[in-house]
């Protein structure tokens, strides 16, 4: 169990902490960096299992820039029958603020039951960059997902109006399902990247070239300008390493700066 509540405000030309509260096994660390205020989420429990509840709320006030990441990949462990671990994240980005939600991958383990929700509320000209990456077991350990439950939903709204709504449900023999050509074609990892910013279309061609260059490593990805000011990248990869080969440069391109050190390969 754990909760984390953070609000940031402008402070002497930088981004400073306005409110911070954590409880249970969630912690928020703030490494020193000359580039951008960064908060690292840490789950001291080491993962999520059935019955766990984790809630994170973050607000970036006008005039601030904040990057959120995690210290390590999240792990959804085996749950008892009928039990589900839950993770709820609510991000609020005020007009004129910029927030990057860059957690590392979530690894699903055999027998896991996991429900995840991400709610993002943007106001006015707020900018937002996010990645959600999913790994289907640790392939190097020979793990296979034959009986899991995963329920995921992402909602991004601007001034109360939907911009991006996405849902994913996986259950049962996910290893077999992902082996099917029309589904995952053998993929062991996947990711969604969403970037919302006024000039985001400037990165479209460069991002497409980047993922195309990795097609020889088994990466299958598409990049679309869904609407003015919103770009979406979807990727399937044979494993988490190839996925990172694409995500690290892609996120640095969109963020226009280095991404947090925990992401480095």
C-alpha cells in the first residue's frame, strides 16, 4: 500500500516543491540536476501483488516544468485468486506548465492480477509527454505468461474534453495470444508514447526514421499525428532491450533534453 501527493510551483526562476506527502511504501526522491526538476517514484515494497493499492497525485502549476520517473521497473507479481493489485495515477498540468510522465517498464509476472489507471487533466496550453511500457515476463529467465489478468486505461483531457482515451485488457494465456500474427507476432514488450505540445509535428519525420532504423532488430512501430498538437507512437518489440533502444532516443527527441538516468541502457 502507498500514496504520494506532490504539487510544484515556480520558485526563483526554477520549479520548487509546493506540497509533498507520501505514505506507506511509496517514496518520492528529488535528485539534483542542472537541467530540469525531476522526481523519482520509489516503491519500497518491491512490486505490486493482489490486494495492494497505490495512488499517486501530482500537480504542475503554471510556469513549472517537471519530470516524473521511477527508480526501477514496476513488477506485477502473482496474486491470489480473486485478488487484484491497483495502481491509480492522477496528473494535473496547469496552463503554461509542462509535465513529463516517464515511468520505466511494468513487468507482468505469471499469475499476476493488476488494474492500472492513468488520468491526466490539462488546462489551456499545458504540455505533456508520457510513456507507458509493458513487458510480458522476463524472457531471459524463461518466464511465460499462461494465466494473468491485466486491466489498463489511460485518459487524457484538456479543459475537461477528451484528447486521448486508451484501454487494454489481457487475460489468460497472454504468451499464446501475443504469438498470433494479428496480435503481437511474438512480441515480448510493447509501449505507447503520447506527446501533447503545440509544435509536436516538427518531430514527426525524425521519429519515424528513428523507429524505422530499428526494424531490423524486430521493432514494429508506428507514429501518427492524431490531431494538431498531439503525436502518438505505438511499438511492439521482441524484448525489453530492443524496446529501450527505441524509447530512449525517442523520448530524448521529444523532451528536447536528456531523460532521467534510471532510463539509461
